C-alpha cells in the first residue's frame, strides 16, 4: 500500500530525513518511533503530499505522490498532531465540507457522521463552533473527518495525544477494524507500550536515519519495546 524509497528531505544544510526506505502492506498497522526531531513528522508530511522532498520516491497504491498527487490524496487521510481545523465552522459543517471534497454521498455521510459522533461522544457538540471545542474534541473531530471517505491509508501523527482513555480505546478498535477490511495505518507515537500492543510492524528512526525496522518480535525479541528503544538510542548516540 505504501512504499517509501530512499526518501531524503533537507532544511537548508540540515538533513531531516536521510535515505529512508519503508514498505507498509495492506491491512497493516505500522508504528513509527523516535524522539522529537528524529524526522517522524517530516516523513509523515511527505507521505501525505504536504512537504516536497529532495530525493527518493513515495508511492501509495502504486501511484506516485509527486506525479499523481490528487489520485494519492483520494486514497489517504492525514491526522496531524495538532489538527488545523476551520474554527469558524461548526463541527457538522466541517464534516459536511470534508464529505463534499471526497464526494461522499448524502446517505453515506449521514450514517458515518452519526455513527462516529456517537462513538466519540461528540454528537451533542456538532452544532457548536469548532472554536469552542477543547483540544480533545478537536482531535476527535479530525479523526471522524478522516474516516468519512474510507481511506486506504491513514497517516497519523501522535493520534492518542489529547484523547481521554475511552476515546483512545475506541480509536485502537477502529484502527483494528479498518485494517481487518484491508486499509493500512502509518502512525507516529511516543507511547511505546501502545505501539507494542497495537502494531504489526514498527520502525525506529534517529537523526533522520532508520536504525531498526521489522515485526514486533523481530525488533524487540524477548525485551520490552521501551528497553530496545533506549538501547538503540544509546548505541546510535
């Protein structure tokens, strides 16, 4: 579903992502781990078509994000760590706006908005302006908007930040359900115990370079993910 080949992104003389290659299969939950400044968000934004990059190639469903950006963006949803929403809109107007962009029919969007708003306990707040929402409510709204068009690939940057325990649990279940239906999820997180329980495969990045990737068993063996992460950080210091 997602192929990242030799991705390199520079900011002036600083190399933020250095010759990174990853492959994410359909139906897979793939975790992306590293400290702040490691290159995670830059990679995710490049995959989402938000950032141009200096070298390499990114393909989604066999289509190039640089050569066929519109076709790629029809297949994906991107949830940043700090959702950039239209605060002057109400929640329901925003969800209808996103539905219009992706061509989601009236009946289908109503069913999905009702279902997900009920799940995330946001139904009673959809008539309110987004400017009045808490951070957690904005995060929930961004998640709902990402699910409306049934994306084949969901890209999420720290998706559990700001969510209460119940919403986090529900999001994990939705992630599993989507992958059971053939979608793929590529997400960054600092919460290593969540990654350990949730992910099929993970990649650890430091200073823009991939330092380990594979299935959970391949990466951590008999240790905890936290122990392996700290060991690798020390080895590559």
